[in-house]
């Protein structure tokens, strides 16, 4: 016997497995991983930049310290150079002073030789000083006329200017009466002739040789 089922065939409902939601979770995981990677990259970049900046700062600090050391050394050298310059200036000043004193000494010797040649008899010098411009004389004479002659002799020389007689005082010692005088006379930076040395006298033998 043949049976024919005229009813609709039963349709079994096939449910999709719950794994349909997996792609969303995977996407979320991918996003999380990508964010983590970006964060790590940024963190590493920031760390690298920090270390680079720190290295640059240390380098700049070393350069500054080196520059300061060089500056200190240069300041020391400059101070030494300044000290040497001052010592040189002081040495030159001393040398010039010695030369000036020596020059004045030579002039003073020539001046006194000029004075002695113009000193009359019975007039004696006791003290003399020269400051580079003015000659101060202190002496004794037996009369005012001799003092006047001495002043006249001095003023006749081109080396001296007008004589200033400061005072003339009468003194007595051991029964002798004399005059003590003080005078000043300007000096005109003389170019005095050197003192002529006496020529040796010819001996009879040398005379005979010349004659022969």
C-alpha cells in the first residue's frame, strides 16, 4: 500500500552557531592591540626624545664647564700679563729715575766746578744743593764786597740766571769776624764744557826727541 504525504515537509530550523559574534570581538581586540602598539611607539619615542634631550643637555653642560675653565685660564693669563706690564712699567720708571739722578749728578758736578772757578779768594762755600732747577749755596766771606764779586762772577756765566741773595749775617768766631750768606741761583740746564785735564809737562828727554 502506497502512502502519499500531502503535508508540507517539516522545515527544521537551523540556528547559526553563537560564533556569529566573533568578528566583532576580533575587531575589538585588533583595535585594542593597535592602540597598545601606538601607545608603546609613542612611549618609546618620548623616552628616546627624553634621553636625546638629556644627552644634549649633558653635552651643553660639559661645553659650558670647559668654556668656564678656559675663561678662568685666560683670566689668569691676562692677570699675569697685567702684572708683568706693571712690573715692566715700574722697572722702566726706576731705570729712568736712575738715569735722571745720574744725569743730575753729572750736571751738579759740572755746576760746582763752574762755581768754584768763579769763587773769589776769601770766600768759602759750606753747603750746596741742586734740585734740577735751582742751586742753593751757603758760604762765608770776610766782606760784603767779596760776596758782591762772587754774585757778579756767577751772573756773568751763561749757565746761571739772576742770583737771589737771601741773607748776609755777620758772625764772629775765635776773635775773627766774617759774614755768612745764603743765596739761590737758577740753572739753565747747562751744556758745560768738560773740565780740561792738565796736559802732562814735557820732560827733557821728550823735548830732545822732538828736536831731533
